[in-house]
């Protein structure tokens, strides 16, 4: 292999223009996931982040010192300001979802999301972490060029008429990279633990009282099934981390991943986690296939809305 | 500057940004220890903590949690009376409530760890406030935190253990 071909492959992967539809669709799903997280937190905004929260800002700054993007450290410490910050956050998430002032909304969502995590690092799960790191790269993506109010407004003002132009997908690639790395490192961590290797891990996961959700059929609780389940988890996480990059295997793997996360959603009570991760699956779907689905849906939309998604065939 | 040169410079800058983040995030996440990775992690740590790019993907790994647990508090009032207070236990809640209250599960999972001793005074304060009857003559004086746990033994039930792990002396300003 020559260095030149490596550079060409790099440029092709990150910079060769492609339809921005996957990342625009991801923006919508991501926005919904952020809104879902915020709405679930709504009754407890002040319980976790208020002036008399379970962990005070001073304690948090002591256990997690250093310079951090944390708006809570900048606003006056009273509950009205803190609630205000959450309403700004929710408003930004709504704007991001509908694609209004998309770039600004994505920056605002990332800042607010990072701030609530930095404000209390002890109540976040991996789904929250994924939203945070994906949100970082989403700020750089052309996420508002299609399926957005921004585009609709540009069309109405006569500033845009042509179909959506292809864009460099480098920000989308970084979110895809995060998804793959998440699965691959999960696989590596698990493969270092004896319960995953000997196949007993799933027993412990499914018998954690605090995390159980709906009842699981008896036949799944048989030792052989639990062993198979533990090993399948390892195999699937490895595949979604590594083999997902091979086009021929992508759709079958995405389908397996979807079933895997739906099973977890049924059996484990980790609100939003599965949906946070699944929202990013759309980034692996071929834009042509997304276009096909959107065209089918377009026929059922009013004419002005049809043009929001218009892309080259 | 010609548009081509401008595009080229932009592409080089973005490539440097991408390469740095790919290497940095990979080194940060991989569960391998090597002096080189450790050195690199130390260099990028301030940036990762600042930007929110810190991440770990070790849910249920390397070992899943092997104990069921919960935390209970005993609030002792000035007149000697006591009140038991338990953090919301997911298994005792309805399916809907546990979806809304799940953050408590995560918090308790962390609070019970000795490594998180720094969180205990705040928790003591908050429990005192939650159990304050607004009776000036009989305020909460002491909050005792007790952890309960039961190690999981496959296909068998196991006994529960309890241990007092923290005692907080409530100050008058905590209740204001």
C-alpha cells in the first residue's frame, strides 16, 4: 500500500460529498431522545440540579475539579435561574428537532447537555454519555440542510430551490465512529470479565432487582440459554463495533442490533438508553434507501413540506 | 487566496482535528494499560474533561454487579424519636414510576461506594431537609445512612446484610 492511496481512502471516507439525509434524520431522532430525557427528568430538575440538590455544585466541583463546560457554574445559584436554564435547554432541543436555527440549537443543546452531566456525574448512564459525545460532533454536521424548518424558510424566501446538495460527511463519520467504538470497547471490557467468558453474566444482569422491568419467560432463565445469551452479547458487540463497516453485513447487523436493544428495553429498566443508541443507527443506512422511504412518505405530505426533503435521486 | 488552496487548507485543518479526536478517543476508551497510552491520556485529560468528551463503555463489565442493594436512612430527632427513610427502590415502584425515578437507582449505586465518601454529607443534609417537620423545637439532629446488600448466588436466595456507613450531624443552617 502506498501513502498516497491511504490519503485517498481517508479523503474518500471523510470528505467525498454524500447526501446529508442520514445526519438530518439523525438530528430529528437525536432531538427526540434529548427531549425524552429532559421530560423524564422534569419532575426532578431541582432535586438533582437545584440549590439543595442531592449533590451540591460545590461538592461536584471538589470531586471533579478543573475547567469544565458547565453553565451551572456561570449562572446565579438560585432555583429560578436553574429552571430557566432547563427551559432554554428544552426549547433548544425542540428547535433542533424541527431544524430551526439548527446550528445554534445544536450548540445550545450540547452546552446544556454537557452542563447537566458536569453538574451531577453520578446519575448519568451510558445513553446520556452517548448523547453528549454524539452532540459534540453533531454541532459540526450539516444537520439543517434537509428535513428542517431552516430549509423550508429558505425555500419560502426564495433563497433555495434546488435539491439538497451533497455535503462532506466527516461529522457524520465521527458519530458513526463513536457508535462503533462504543460497541467494540464494550466487547473488550466484557471479554475481560470471567462471568462473560464463562457465560454466567446474563444471569446476574437479569436478576438485579433494581433494574428488572417486564417478566422474562422461564425458558430464557435456563443455564444453557443464559450462557448462549452472554456469548451472543459478546459476539454482537464485537460485530457492531468491527463488522458494521462492511457494507454487505451492515443491514443484517443493524437488524440484530435493533432486536438486541428492543430485548434490553423490554427486560431492563434503563430509561432512554436503548433509544439514545438506536437513534444513531440511521447514520449507517444508505441515503438512497432513506430517500426511497421519504419519497414514499412525500406522496402523503402537503406540497410545501414535500420540498424539505428533496434530494438528488 | 485561490478557492482551491482555501479548500485544501480547510481540509487539512479538519483532517488534523479528526485524526486527533480519533486517536484521543480510542486511547481514552480502550481498556488497555500501556505507559504510552497513560501518558497520552494525561495530556488529553484536561481537554476531555472540559469539552465533555470523556466517556467509558463498561456497562455490566468487566463483571456485572453481583449484589442487590439499597440504602436506608434513620433520622434521629432532638427528642430522640426516629424515622426510617428509604431511597426509592425500583423493584418496589410501579412500572411507570420506576421509569421516572430511575436516576435514584444510579445515584444510590454510586452513593453506597466508599470511594464516593465526598457525596455523603450532601446526602445527609438533603435527607434531613426532606424529613424536617418544621417543628423548631424538634428538628432532625442526626442522619444515619445504612447500606443493605445481598450477594447473588445463581438459582438460590441469599441473606441480606446491613451496615451503617455514615452518620451526619445536622446543622441548623442545613434546614433553612
